[in-house]
């Protein structure tokens, strides 16, 4: 039989540009009378609707407010390029960004699933070319090509990794299937919260941890079905409150 032709990373090019309209770096900053200074990049988030709401990993938020944190996090924020979106930005000394603050106390969090939903205190869509992710909850076959894009290693610009689905694990007992998508590559520190997506741009999960010890070389993500349900539950709670 003729072996399958490997999927070229080049065909992800347009998809990556689209995903870059959805992602943000979760950061700690100081705000001195409107003069914002970046202290650290804590993880990655992605927009889930047009009002500035975004999802990330719960442990990213937990780390920002941890009592034993080595360096305090005075203000929680994310930023987006003034040029419009990440796809039109090239790294250089003239890069300009707009910072948006959010309240960690107002984030809706699920520690068990390691998911959090937060919202910008100001409108984002009016000034930037952003987009919300589209989820795909059907499980992919082992070996299917995926990618994830985020802000690891304190990088202030997004980085993309292309990998394969290694399998699934941590199966729930509620008929919703496995909670964890296994990725056949390592995720760098700080990639937590990055969307995991297919070549068609559908998000199938969120990066939440990298493998260590015997699991070194793997990464672990929360499967999209659980993210989507978590977001639907938070929408329902918000509607009831109003």
C-alpha cells in the first residue's frame, strides 16, 4: 500500500493567522497613573465572545494571586497589538500594544477541570480585529495533526507548535468521554491556556500541562467538550444573576 503523505505545516499558515485573532497573553503589570509597565507573562488566553470574555487555565489565574508568589502581581491584564491583530505585527522596537485590565476575583473558575473564564473591564472589539474561537467537540483520531499557539517562556509575541494527537486519557464517568487530550510534543512553560486546534481552525482543546518524568515529551490538554460545557454553565449563571 502507498503510505499516506505527511501533512505539510505550511497548510496551517492561514489557520494560524485566524487563531492569532483569538489569543492574548495573560500578564502582570504595574499601572502608575495610566503608565503601564509589563512585569511578567503568566500564560495564554483566547476570546470566547466579542465582549472581551476569554478562557484560560485556572492554574494561570491561581498563580497570579498565590500568597506565596515570589514577585507580586499588582494588576492582572492582557494586551493586544495596536496594529489590529498579531498577524500584522512583526517583532521590533516600535511594537505598540494596548493593555486591558481584568479582575481575577471576577473570574469564574473550575479548579477540578483547570478552567477559568475572565472578562476585560473595557471593550476590546471596538479597537481591534479580534475573533472568538469555534469549538469542535468530536474526538480526533490518534495521529491527526494539530497545533497550539500561545505565549510561553515570557515571549511577548505568539509562538506556534505543530504536533499530533497521541491519544486521550483521564476519562470521566459521566458519558462525556475523556477529559484529557494527549499531545505528542512538549509544551513550553507558559503555554498553559493556549488553544489546541485543527487545520480547519476548530479548537479541540486547551493546553494545561507538559509531561514530566516518564511523561516527558508529551503535553496534556483539556478536551473541548468540557471547555464548551464550562462556558455554557457560566453563561447560564450570568443570565440568572441578571
